[in-house]
C-alpha cells in the first residue's frame, strides 16, 4: 500500500512537473538549451567560481605566509594611501575624458560618414578608420613612440622646420595626457562608428523627407531627426562603456614611463604593481574589489538616470 | 512563476559558488614559521626519480632544451621537468607559483627576491650540505660568500655574476685620432666627438652614448649598471657604509653624480630617449651604427654586439675599455639555484643536480655547452659550437669551478672578460626586509622618476633630492631599520 502511494506520488510530481510552463519550455527547446549549456558551464567556471577569490581582499596574502584574516585593514590602507588616491583620480580623469571623447568623436564620424552617398567611398573610409583597432596596443605604442621621438621623430622634424626645439612628448606630463587621448581616438574611433552607423541606417527615411518638406536644413535634420533617432543606441553604448571605465590598463601600461607616473598611473596599473610586482595579493584584491563596486554603482546610477530621462534603461 | 524560477537559479549559483570556496581553499604554502628555514643534517641521499625546476635564463625549447633534459636522464636516470617562463615575467610567475602552492623543487632566483624568500623560510638551508661537499667547496669562495644570508647559504650560484663593461666604436676612435679614454674628462671628450658626426658622413645623426634608462630596475642587477662612468662613487640604492646600511640617494656623492648626468644630457651626449629606452631598443640603436659608447655585459655579448653591428656597418668594430680612473665596474651578485623547503629530497637534489652541474666535468659540460652533435661537435679534442645564439643553463665563460671549457672561445670574449675582471668589484646582496618587500617597488619608481626629471632638466638637483626625501623618508627609515637589524 505504501509502495503504491509512493509511485502515485512520483507520478503526480512528474505530472505537475510536465505541466510547469518553464519545464515545458525547456523540453520544447531542448537543443537550444543544450547549445547554451557549454556557455553556462564556461561562464560558471571562469566568471563565477573565481569570485571565491574575492575573500582574499580581507586577508593578508603574500607568497610567504598562510593567508591571515585581517578584516577591513586592506581597505583602510587603500583609502589612506596617497598612491591609490592619485591612481583613482587619474583613472576618473583619463577614463571619463576618454569616454566623452569616444562618444562625441564616434557620433560625429558616423554622422559625417552617413552623409557620403558614394558607397565605395563610405566603405573605404570605414575600413581605413577601423583598421587601427586591430593593431595591438604594444605595436601602437611603438609606432607613436617612433613618430614622437625627440631623436628625429616625424613630428619633431616638422617642428624643426619651424625652428622649434625637439620636444620629448612622451616624457612630458603636460603633453602625455592629450597624446594619450589622441592615440585612443586614433585607435578606437572607427570601431565605435560601426554601431552608430548601424543605428543611423535604421532611421526611417520618411522622417528626412518630411523634414525636407518643412524646409529643414541638414543641421536641423541632424539635430531633430538623426540624433533623437539614435539616442537609444547612444545611451546603451554609453552605459556599457561606463561599466568599463575602471578597466583602463593596457593603453596606459604600454605608454607609461617613469616621467609621467603621476599623471598616468591608474587603478589597474597600480593593482598590477601591488599584486604582481610586490606580490601583496590581499591588498591587490581589495583594490580590485573596490574598483568593481564603484563600477557597479556607476552603471546602476547611469541606468537609473537613463530611466528617468528616457523612461527605460538597459538593466 | 518567473520569480520562483529565478530564486531556484540563484540558489543553484549560490551553492556552486559556496562549494568553490571549499575547492579554492588556502593554498599549500610552506608551513615553516617566518624566519626559520628547514635544515637537516646531511644523510646518505637517495637518488630522486624526478626533479622539478623553475628557471629563468636557460636554453630555450627551440634551441634544444629537450635534448639536454634527455641527456641528463641518460646520464643520471633522473627526469628533469623544467618550467621556463618568459624572462620579463619570471619573478611574477615565481611569486604566483609560491602563492598558489605549486612549488617546484629547484628555483633560479637572485637579488632581493633571494633574500626575501630565504628569510621567509621558502628555501632550504643547504649550508651543511655545502660544507660537506667536496665539489661545491672547489667553487669560487668570493662568489659563494656573496650569496650568504646571515652566514647561511640557501643556493648555489649558477656562475659568476658578471657585469657590464663600456664598449666604444673603435672605428670612430681611429677615424678621429682618439685614444681610449682613461679619465672622466677624456671620456666626455670622446662622447662629444661621437655625438658630432664621428663617421664624417656630413650628418649629425649619432649619439654619444645610450642606455636602457638612467636607473635599472632589474632585480638581479645594480641600478647604475649601464652608466658607471657617470655615477662613479655614487650608488642609487641602499649600500653599506662603515658596516651600516644607508640610502645611497641621500649620500653626498649623489649630488655631483646627478650633476654629471644632467650636464651630459643637456650637452646632447645622451640619446634623448634614454629615459624611455628598453634594453632591446638600445641594442637595436647600437646595431644600427648610431651609438658610439654603450655599457653592456662582458663576455659573450662582446661578440654579439660586434657581429650584429657589422651587418649594418661592415667596417665597424668595437673595443671594450678598462674602467676610467674615477670608477670601477660592478660584478653583480649572481643568481642561484636554490632548493625549496617543499622539496621532498633536498639532499638528493643537491647531490644529483646542483653538484652535478658544477662538477667541472661531464655534468658541467652538459649544462654549459649542451649535447654533443646537437649543440657542439668535437674535433681533435676541441668543441665547435653548432648553435651560436643559444643561452645555456649558465655561461661556461663565467664558470666558478675548475671547468676546462673544450669550446674554442672567441678571443673577444676572453678579452672583454679580462678587462671586466681587472676592474670590477662585487656588489652586495641586500638583506631581507618586510618593509622593502612591501614598499620597494614604490621606492624604485620614485627614484626613477626623480632621477629622470633631474637629468632631463625638469627639476634642479637640489629640488629633486628634496622631493625624494619628502616623499620617501618614512619608507626609507623603515627599510633601513630592518636592514641594520638583519645584517
């Protein structure tokens, strides 16, 4: 009797299970879920499981000793460390300026390229400007070091024609920052325009026709038709880039040198120095965790602002 | 429903992450207390079946490393498992290996890393093994003594530390009727000529001298190694004065040294990019025939520098010069092969690997020249190298044993080595210090920044020294306290 009750219960559970909408859906699209499974596993292994290492932010952890729990001491150190505060301030300055420039320059380029009626010219220009994105940062740095070299670099040769003494651009703090922005734009503008060009192509041409009938100039069409048409894309890209604002590393690392450390050191290069060169893994983890929390706050904030302005966010 | 599904998903993820906390538990670090290393009385050592090692500058895989390992197995019956990270990342990978518990039996290390690891109990104290080893006792006493930490030995030096000598373009000296300089003033005059169309091609396209930075941050070398003529008796790091550790930057002789560097830069004697140069691009500039004087490693490098230079300028030649009167060359404290305190059979590893590598016979030949008919061939008792550019486990021209190298040595190598040895002094190993381990990188960065800014003219010498004191006094005092206790 007991056995019969058990199998009835099992069948009843299975029956309820099958009736469950989500489960039914999974069975209906089994192969899609199977396709998704490896990605889920990889994501868990490489993104979620390593998060267990975050606990070392609360430990003193060096190659020389067993990890020792020290509570919030690492965070106290970083908030009072002049070097960290300088790195944090540089990160904010360099990243936000870069983000702003990236958004503006990419949009302007996309709008300009959208005005090209010759398809061949458009494709040619697009290819030329996005090719630098595929050059590694190490090669990019070498190219610009050569171009800006005080020993007969191209730029100094031009300056020499006007009687100006060679300038050691990369070793001068007042030049390094604008050059850093320039190099980033040179490398990333083309890539950024791809998304905006795609968004521009989705704007209904009838809107342009209607605005022409109302005698709108090109500039007015850009301001009242084009920009509102791609505003959602601008917001999405901006929020996504905001999440990466504190991840600035490679470009700074290859372009940095002892003369510009005060302006160039960012949180990631600071973490690299503390973690890998000084082997203070606990403190480096604390810096990394702090950075991640700030990034998350920024993204949530931007998303909320977007909801307030546009009525929708992306999260 | 949606909420319930999400809750279940979150629960699963939480379980996964929590489980991973157990998997990623505390690493298997060495269990010795800080400051005490394991040490045992030597007993009859059993032959290990396998030895794992992490090495820095050794024979590369593409240059036949596997053949050496194969031959070692044939000669000793032991599997040698090698990890060889790329040179620029070696110490980062070494530190990560120790932190993660993946600790090899033997490691190559030098400089402050060696002191720090020894002081923290990561390395096996082999003092008693060394004392009882007839083979190791025959090695150079000076070199062995330079590796002692608190009177104890934690590693066997690979070879002599070597150092840099200054190479001058001999063809430019001859073309301009110049003698090899013997004093600083003569050296500066030579550099002036080298910077001012020394090759008479009508173009001012050469540099007097170049270097990989004004301050070397390589942990296995001394910071002034590429600019000895300018630093002279000043030393931009911690040094012993009357048996007390002091900060060389704040010593009186540093001011004239910085003034010499600053003046030379303003006179255009330096390559303007000296601050941002790496060793690779300094060598490239030298090979292109644009640099008149360069300090670089004595020995084998003398042939490489000249041979590569001749590819661009067939009539070029170089000469290694004795140190000028005001200074001397520096022999760095060599890297060691150390046995880690995690190794299961340290006596066996010492006997069958470290002693074998320095036996002045078959073992040393294998690790310094490679395998016969792969790396060299022997004709009439003399070995001719078949591969020219390989780095071996250690340079046989820098041997610290009685090893008789069968290879035909290029006379340029012997000449530059002799010049170096006649004029060199051994550097000192810095003691271990927790404060130095924690803040050393920041201090080095500050030194590089200030020296660079002073030399390039962005600060006066006094301003630079003042800023250095202001920014680093606390760190320096903490380090010096620990150094002077530890010595």
